[in-house]
């Protein structure tokens, strides 16, 4: 299977052994939504990944300020922070 990844306008393809389903990581126990910890809801939309928690929070809050979403979650991955939003 070939998976196409879009990141900052760059398209790359990666060969994967099994299909990948984008869903909330099972280990997403720590997250921030206005200071409240929670796990991404099942219907949240995955937005992007960040190298630091503060960058993820800045992007999430920026989306709220611009009216793109009402809430966000920054969940910790193995090496990165993942931004999830409600729309």
C-alpha cells in the first residue's frame, strides 16, 4: 500500500505494510484544552504534528482565535505532539 502524506505543501509517498487509519492515539492520555486534560474525542479531526507541546498549543489557540474550531487537543505521541480539533 502507498500512503500519500501532505505536509506544508510537500507531497511524499511512503510504502506501508498495513493500512493506516487516522484515529486518536491510544496513548493520548495527556492533552491540553484551555488547561484541561482530556483524550481526543472519536469525532475530532487530526490537524498536524509539532515537535513541542508549546507549538501545538500555540497552533490550537490560533485556530480558536481565527474561528476555525471551538476546541483543540494536543496529545502526546512517541516523539511528537498531535493537534486534534472539533472541526
